[in-house]
């Protein structure tokens, strides 16, 4: 039986309607002294039986395999050993060559299986390496499908120079350029940051052919959105919506991309309108659709409402759905609901990702709940989600928000002992902690240590130091650090300007602050929050699978090469917590 753990949480508990209420039970309420200001507040003592207890589906199980024969078993094991070797070395051709018997050509099935598997796993660098090698092999008939796969691989990598070269070789071989090759070249330009050239290819396809496919439209919309060319994306999308007889109708992935675009542009009402329009047009709404809506809501109640709507629609939440809801509760400092949702995710058999663990960790770190954060941190390793630098930095912030600077310093040393190198966010977290305790000497010690390691300070660190000096020294010191930020090539943001204005006490200081910041009117002061993870963006960075349509490769006309091996689909989406988006 798992050990009982005591968790101190806020007295008001309101878990989402879909969460299991049996996870929680209340007991007596006590009073605890919190910090050096001897502030006393009442908190409920909540007992969670077996917090993050291991689930069976997370335990590593040995798969039972059935082989056709002893020869088939030997071939399969040899192939897997070879694939692992390629993964470890990152060099496919040298490993494939080592498989060739003396005076015999390499078995084609072995090459085809490897090629298709790496394509399914989207290891495009290995796909292109193998295909470039096969072009030089006399025993391999390098045909049109191989050319198309190679230009697709370069397109996925954004290597437009090599994509252009392969297209030229195709033309010399007498193969006619088609929608697959044009779309691949267009994507190569887009991923290479050549947005103008990508658009030129697309416009040429519209006017001269070959006619763009649904994948082409999905890719060009993604390119426009990534390049912040919102007007162009809207024009293409609305063209498909408004034409009397368009070449094709907007599909689910195009709607998803446009919803994401409006979120990125801050036009939330338009995103909601598109969501409604999907139902009107008969476009199926899936889990990704609801995740898109949840991603830009800032109020935890709204996020929980959309989550419930998704379940009422008969859709099962995925790991991203749970992560978004956990993040919303965590930012609202509703740790009990965040944990309840995470437990619900585990009970539903959804395997947590490293990022979802980081988000739960952040929920406890925000409120300085060190013991609970440590439990999450330890559970990551147990569930084969090794903590990354983001996890360590978030755990560090839990100590600082406790506040426990001695524990924070010890944990900071552990980061290096565990083989990780602290980055600007890690140092910024510790600097902010010493600033909060008004320990300017230790604050500057960490700042100097950071500079010794050639890590440049960001706006947040300069603003933190400026604020600390202004509060503990004098206004002149704050002005000096404000100017230091500017001289370091960083333009002070509005938060920095507001804090400098707030530090000015006398009329002379106020006049100087207004002159330096360029502000004629007093602004609402927006101090750095106690939560160390300063980046509040919760970007919905859709993976290619769900927005751009990259899981449906251009060569839709699958041939025998596609049927040799079955692939496993990669993780669905990437979701960043407040610390995760910085590391």
C-alpha cells in the first residue's frame, strides 16, 4: 500500500466536474506561520492517499512476440539491432554497408524497411542520407518515387538548396514536376525562412499548375502563420471559403491552423467564430480542435468549461488536453485541482509526457509547496520521464517561493552534480530569490557567476536587479541598472519602465524617471510576480501531426515501400508551461 502523504492546500476546493471527487477529503484546519513578516493564514489540511501512486500501464512490460520461423526471428532481431545502431551513431549508410555480405548486394527488403521506418518516424536527415547513397548504387533502380521522397525529405528539413538541386535532377531524368515536388520545394523555402519564395511557388501553382492539393494548402497556411503573414493566410483561407466552386473545401487541419493563427494574433473572438463555423460546415471537431480553444483561454473556469464540452461531445481528452487544464489550475494557484486532473489522466490510462509532468511540477512550485513538488520530481524518473533542465529550474523555484534559500542553493549545486548546465533562466530564478530576500550580496554573486560562464543576462534579470537596488539602496542605483540594460543591447520593456517609475519618490526622481522612460503619464505599476517563471505564455505549439498535415506525406500514392513495416505515431502536441517555454 502506498504511504499516506500530507498536503497543505487552500481551504476552498473545487475540482473540475469531470474529476474524481473521491481523491480528496478534508480534515482539521490549523494555523501556520508563513514568512519573516509573521503573516498568519488558515489553510486546509488535505490528505491525499497515495499521491501519484504508480499505475500498471506505466510499468515496463516485456512484449511477447511470435515469429514465423527461426530464420524470421533471426532476421527481425538483426534488423532491430541495426536500426538501434543507426539511431545511436546517427549515420545510416555506414551501418547499412556493414550488413552487406561479401560479393553480395545488400538485401533490398532490408534497405526498404529501414527507409520506410525512418520516414514514419520523421527522421528526415536519415531518409535523405540513405536516398542520396542509393542514387549512386548500380544495384538500385532510383525511380520517380525515390526522387519525390528525397525532395520531400529536404523540404521537411528546410534545405531548399538541396531541394532545388534534386528537382533539377528530376527534370534531367525526364520526370515531370508534379504537385508533390512543387509542394516539397514550397515547404523547403518556408522552413528555410524564405517566405517570399514559398509564396511565389504557391501562386505559380495556382495560376499555371500543377493544381494545389489539400496538403499544399495546409502547408502554405502553416508557412504564412509561422512567418506572421496573417493577411496572406486569411486571404487564402477565405478564398477557399467564398468561392462558388473552389478546387477544394477547407478541411479540419486548415481550420485548426486558422484557429491557431487567430490565437497567435490575439483575435480570440475570430478563433471562437471559426470553431462554431466548423460545426455549421459539417467539419468534424476532434480533440485537437478543443485543445486549440483551451490553449488561448486565460481563465481556469473557461478552460475547464471547454474541457467539459469536449467530454460531452464524446471525445476523449489526450495528454495535451490534460496538460492545458493542469496548467490553467496551476497558474490560478489551485494546486489541488491541478493534481486531481493529473490523477484523472493517470486513471484514464493516458501516459504523461515530460512536459505534462513539468506543468504539474510548476503548479506546486508557484505556491512554494516543496514536498509536493519533490514528489512530482521523483515520480518523473519512476515513470521514465527523466527530468530536464526545465524540471530542475522549476523545482528550484519551489524552494525560492517557499521561501527556502538554503534549500535552493543546495538544489542549484545538485543541478551541476547531475550533469546539467544552468542557463539564463536557472540563474535568473536564483537571482530573483535573493532579490526577494533583499540579499544583494548573494544576488550579485550569482550574477557575476553567470557572467563568468558567458551567459548573458536577459530583461528579467536586469529588471530584478534594478528593482532590488532601488528598494534597498537608492534611486540612482536603479537608474544605473536601467541604463545598463539598454547598453547591453536590450530594450527595456514596459514592466521595467513601470518599476523604475514606482521607485521614484521625490519630484526630482519622478521627473528623471519620466524622462528616462519616455513616459509622460504615470503608469500602473506591474512588478515582477513572486512566481519566478516569468514567461506566462502558454503557447500552443502544434506539432506537425495536428496542424500542418505533415503526418500525411505528399506521396499519397503509397506503393509497396509503404507496406513493409508498421510505424508508431509520435507524440501529438507540444505544450509549454511557464518555465518550460523559457528553457
